[in-house]
C-alpha cells in the first residue's frame, strides 16, 4: 500500500466577496469553483486509481472526498461544494 500526502487548502480567499445579490454572477462564480472541484477530484481519483468502474455516481464521489477521514473519506474542502458556506463567512 502506498501513502499519498494531500495538503490542506483554504479556498476561502478565492470566493468572490464583491458579488452581492446578483444571482447570475453568483451562479457563474459557483460554476467556476465547481470546475476546480472537478479538476482536483479527477486528479486525485487518477492518482489513487479510484473508480475504474463507471457505476459510482458523482454524488458518491463527492461524499467520499468531503467525508471525514475517520469515516473513510479524504476530508477535503472543495470550493464548489462549500461555496455557500464560504460566501456567507
């Protein structure tokens, strides 16, 4: 079994703080952060050789990435998943 160190990343500063109330801009911004999620999780999945079978849903993959390590997940903070929380802080 090989070990892989994953750095902890704070995406909070990435969230656009200047967008207030404009639903279209917020949605565009959210999609940008979801694209970061996609690139990051695909890289890790390839690195760890995860999901060779296509029967794993996107929701199941995201749950694995954000679940606590004590629950078998990777405990990652993904900016698209946590966009609303980061925007509110």
